């Protein structure tokens, strides 16, 4: 159960950061001076790396996020297995 809570907390932190970036980017964009924030997810069977740095006029960064499938064992404990990976690209 602790691993699920840790993963959920980490995912919530990522979602909060992504929404904060999108909101701050949107407010600056409305003033006419900033670029949009782009977030794209890619699914893979194994962990992949992305290039963090400038790509044209944008700065892009990547996160590797495990996709877990969890279930309850016969004794009532939770067991999780990584079934794939998400590579999240964030550019601004």
C-alpha cells in the first residue's frame, strides 16, 4: 500500500507542476509576451530517455514515469508490477 501511496503522491506532484506551468504560461501568453507550454506523453515498453535542452525556440524537459498495475494478494496485501513506461515531454 505504501508504494501505491508514494506513486500516487509523485503523480499528483507532477500533475500540479504541469498545471502550474500551463497556467503561468497561459497568463504570460495572454499578455502577449510568452510562448505556450506543450506537454506530450509517449508510451513505451521500457524506460526511454529524452533530450533535455533547447529545441528551436523552446526548452524541453522529459520525465520517465512507470505505468503500474496493482492488485491485492490472497493475504490482503497490495502488489504492484510495472507494465510499461510513459515518457512525458514538456516544452516551453
